[in-house]
C-alpha cells in the first residue's frame, strides 16, 4: 500500500495492473479503503476495517489524492474520532470505474494467465512485471505540462499539478522528445522525500527552483529521522524526510506554515 514499495510479479496478476496511475497502481486494496471511508466517514475506522495501520491508510489516501486531478477523499481535522473524511464525487467515480473495468478485463486476464503456463511464458512474465512496477519515489504528483522552455542541452518543463500549484523540472532535451512533453500533455512528477528541504519564515532567498507553500498535516518521528507531510493547494500533499534534530529545531507541528524547497533537476518526469 505504501508508495515507497518496489517491485511486483506476474504471480500477482489481476485487473489492478491495468488500472495503475504512474508511480503507484490503483489496486483493489485502495479501492476497498475508499469504500470503507465512504461508509464509515473516518480514515481511522476505515483502516481498521481493511486491516491497515492508520499511517498506511493515510499514506494511501494522500497518494490517491496526488494521482488525480481532483481529490478523491476530503478530510476535516478534529472530532472525537480523530476527524471526519468523505469520498468526493471524483472518488466515487473512481470506485465505479474500477469495478466496471475490472469486470470487463476479467475474461481477458484469465486468458493471459493461461498463457503463462505455455510457450513464451518468460517474455510475458517480464511484460506483466513492467506493468505492475512501482517507484521508490515517495511523492508522485500528476499534472499537465504548462510550458516547455528548450535550451541547448536541457529543457525546463513546468507541470501544473493543481490550481495555483506548479512544479518545475529540468530534464534533457532528448528526454523531452522521448516523453513527448508538450503543453497539454499529462505527466507525473516524481520526487524522492529526501530531495525535499523544509524551511519556515517569509522572504526566503534560495536557489531551489520550486518553493511550494503548505501546512504541516502530519509528522512522524523515528529515532534518527522524521517524516513530515505538507498539505498543498488543490488537495495535494508532499512528504519530506529530514533528521529528527532538524524537525525539532524547526519545531514543526501540524498546522504550521512551511515552504518545501525542491531543486528542478531533482524532479523526475514520467508519462503513461
């Protein structure tokens, strides 16, 4: 369920492989989580229903919200049960589409599974593994290319992730051509959590091309490192990993305004 998971195999073949979105597939487990949230109105209660930890469920919800043009789950902090949550119309459409496509693909996938036992099984397994492949990048945000500025060797690509939220990447001109990156093209920005630097205060002067304003929505401390998730515009989120000492020096708490700094060369772009 976590977006940092890597790898998949042909033995896990099911309709969810063909319903993935970029870095992390939209599988049956996450659809079940959405259905539980819709019924129970709480991420914590839904997590118990589907057998997840609260953090696992929260991470899954954030990943799903980042993968679509509109949030699929809306949350509201506070309350005796730790806050309310609701599946949005976009999320309801996702659940319905998943089940419709799953039903249509069942017969075709059954034939593919039968082929795994016959000639050419190794080649087919390799193809299916690629379909189910995941990325180690913690952050995967879907958007649309807004602008491409070409240089002699590298190009600057601006990806509109949400209203008022853009991410800039610097990639080679060859990558721009290979990926077909032009204005209006859907693409995914992949950002490792370790590449995100957090800063507090106004009037920052930094060389980081991306300066994303947000509020701390979650912080989890380990013995050495801390994981901090920011709520960004348009229901998107961004997670950073930093030393626990740094998190304590910055005194990061839920609700605090923070700027996430990401260098443009640290943003990887991917397309379907």
